[in-house]
């Protein structure tokens, strides 16, 4: 079994002390009847692992505990049936036919981003993404915001979906572009937001719609994210599988291409997973001095 004193253990980029590990093991031992999620919430409360808005980092903590278990540093109770983050979920069938639209963007203005709120909205968003996006729908890891893309024809009609979520822990192309070492990345990572889903329905052929949607998103995401999570992002990132797509809309919206991924998953901190196709990394600054601010600590 690895010795914790010889390892650099971190949670969300912050060092975890031996005292913290002692608390974690005590909770797991003394509260054996709790589920893994309940254990994670309890540990977050005791160690004050919270987001800037005060909410507990339960999802991240559960993943952290399961990572420690894989390293034989602790033993968790058996997982209960549920819906883990990153899993595919049951999705309801589409209840309406996809709109068939084509022409100039001007004919369908205004283009709007409508936040996804409530159970019915969530079900519709999941159904559209599961049926039409090549990655399907997965429960996102960490913080996220979702939007419907709507145009008028002449009444409002949904023509696509957007999702923004927590950033990848480590991406060599992004980190190199920003000039980040580990210390700077840990300090500033949560100032980045990942555009993790972007869907225009295949029956919709409206010229320049995709780049216009990206511009609308860039204009509002910093305020929306700060309102929800109490952190104002400075940079957007996304990954484009160029075996499927050219990334033209991102280039047209002035996103910067900075390199390729290494072909591992977005949160593969232990370098265990390989085989995913390399993807092109695009970045978009949300402030004129975004890069300079992301290079500073404190």
C-alpha cells in the first residue's frame, strides 16, 4: 500500500494534509452506513470543501474518494445503484419533429440563448443532445450551465443546444499557450469554462448561425456563470474532433486554435487512459487582458 506521506495528494488542486486524510478515514469508518455521496457531503462539510457560492463540492469529493480507493489508500462502502457523473442517462423520446429551416440568419432573427431551467427543459435538452450529438448526453462533471438555441420563424423555435461546464484539469496545448506551471494552473483553473456541447439540429441550415450563437454565448456566459457559481471566468475552451468537424464556426467567431490534445480523457490525471482521438483545442478570451490575468497568481 502506498504511504500517504510519500505522495502529493491534492483535491481540486489544493494539497490534502495527513490531518485531512485522518478526518476522511474517520468519517468512512464511523459512518459506514452512509452512501458514497453522503460520505462525500459529510467530508466536505467537515473540511469546508466548498465552491465560492457556498455549495459543497460533493461530486468532486466522491470522485476524489474513489480515486484514493483505486490507489488502495482507503476502502469505501460498495457503490449503490445510481447515476454517476459522466454516465449516459435514460433519455425520453423526442416529442416533436425537428424543424426544417434554411436560409439567411436575417430571416430568422432574433437568435436567442434561453437558459435551461426546470425538469421539462432538462428532459427536452437531454433528448435533443442524445439523439443528435455524436457524443450523446452524459452527466457533466462539476459545475455546468445549459441553453437552448432559438430562432424566430416567426414564432420562437428551438434549433440547437449549448452546454458549458467545468474545465479540463490538464491540457498541454492550453497550459502551454497560457504559460502555466502546476502552481499557476491550480490557482486559476476555475477561471476557465469548457464549451462541452454545441448542437445545431441537422435539419437546420441557417447561414452563419453557429458563429452567431458562439458570439452570443461569449457575451453572456461570464455574467451567467458568476451569478450561478460566484466565479467570473476569463477564458472559454473547447475541443473539436477534426476527424468529424472542421471547427469553422469557432474560427469565424474568433476562437484561437492552440494545438491538439494527447488522446486521453479530459480528467485523466494519472495518465491511465489512452486511445481517444486527439482533438483540436480552441480558446476564447472573455476579457482583453484575460491571458495576462491567468498567468498571475494572487
